C-alpha cells in the first residue's frame, strides 16, 4: 500500500527507470531536476553501461535525486535476455527498499511486473515499431513472449504516456488496447547564452545505432561544403568502438550536456536521417539552440516538426545531400527554418513537461491502479 499523500496528491517519492545511454537519460535527469523543485524525491534506476565519473558527480550535485545503477542491459540491447530475470529481480528489490509512492517506467517490458505501487509507463522506444521501421517486417515469433508481456503490462498500469499521437497509436496497434493513454511532449530548456552560428553541421547520435541511420549521412558527407560533426558515444552495446569511415566527418565522442549545448549553439544545421523517432530529445535540444533541422521523414517526427524542418527519405543519401546543400547555400532559408524550429520548441519547456507529468501522476495516484502481472522468461532473437 502506498502512503497517504497530501493534497493535491502529488507523489513525494518516485522510482524512475532510465537507459544510461541515448535520449532517455537527459530527459530523465531534466524531469527529475524539475520535480526536485516540487520537493519530489526521485530514485533513478539505470540499465545499460555504468555512468562516467563526471556524470555521477553531476547527479550527486542534483538535490532530490538518488542514483541506482544495475549495470544490466536495457530491454533493447542485445544482451538483455540473459539479464532479464536478474534485472526484474533487482528492480523489485529496489522498489521494496526505496518505497516509492509511484513507479515511472521509461521502458515497456517491466510494466508487467507485480508492482506494489501505482505505475506510469512512458514509451521512448518500442521494439515492435523499431523492428518494423528498420527491417520492414513484424517482430519475429521468438519475440512473442515480449509482445505478450508488454501487452499485459500496458493494459494493467495506471497510465501509458508517449511523446506523440503517432507513438501512442502505434503502441495500441502493436500491443492491443489499453484504457488510459496520454501524449506528453518532450521538454527542454532554452540555452542561457547565444552564439554566432558557424559553418558546420552536427548530429548527436550514437554511431553504432542503425536507427539513427548515420551511415547514410556518412555516404553524403564527403560531397558537402561544410564539415559534419558527430557527438555521440562510439562504443556499441557490446563495448566495441565504432569509428566514422567517411571523409568530412569528425567524431566528438560522448559529450557532457554542457558540451553538447555549446556545440549546438554554434552549429547552423542539425541532421538526423532517422528511421524511427527515438531521437526526439536531441532534436528538441537542437531546435532550442537555434539549429535548422534536417530529419528523417518518420510520421512521429513529422507530427512534432511539420513546417519547422526539412524531411528526407531515410534511405536516400542523394536526397539528404541535396537538402543539406540547399541549406548551406541559402542562409535566408536556413535562418527561417531555425527560427521556426526554435519558436516551435519554446512551447515545449521543461516546466510545461513537468506540469503535465504532475497532472498524470495525480491521475495515476487517484486511480490507485497497480500492475499485477508476472514477468515470464523470454527468449531473444
């Protein structure tokens, strides 16, 4: 039984899961920091590689946030199925010790665990849609247990949240109906300072993540008049370092939040020809920093950035080259797109996002709905 909460029924303690790499971590840290201003204590449980010392120190300085690292694979990583039961057991033990008023899951699979607190689930990456977007095929049969567990979990939790209507509809398409769903767009903050834009292009995606589709960017980069900088971890999920092979592409490696924002403030164009929409947070960061956006034409990205970005077919390097060339050569068009993207982004502040989550938390707590599922062992591909 969760503890009685004071009016207006906001949780005082939230157990929140997060990947330790990619867009979910900065989103989770930004939200947790904003919740701390409301005297809400967040226990952040991470899956994936252990954080760097600099990242840990930054979290330690953030009041109201407590870090718990599993070192186990996230549900989309190749090694997850060997870690699955240990991850579930670890998370339930952590919940028993932390005693949250509410569990905020930034992943789908563990929604089917037998939680003793009300649960809210946020979709950041759906394996069924990822498989369809990247491979053009439905999720294979050996993933049926995963699909069944997610379907059972989503139908039993208090609320399912997605960053777009497209993403929410896709969840229902792949996993069947669930009673409570809501769109809460990602939020970010405006840079505190501005800088003059320079003649270069940037992307902030992991080189090894095929959904980011940076191989297409590498194919057209040698023919661009401006250099392309790639800010993202070059270590893949197996610990193997991946290097950019193309001329005119410079890898910056994994940057701190401050370091990335500095590069974005100076960059004229942000590009990610993504096959899916997992990159929403980094795109929002770039828009806030005043970059013109060139994106893959995924429906979820178009829902958020229509009329404020250039969209290209993800598998067409020539279309990407032409789109980037036009912006390089046309400053007026480039500045206009950057202005439209920044104005669109200003409606998605961290404060707005936090307010929407607080309303969602209240709804879940008042409903008192808990997940009552049991995690079955799944066999990966």
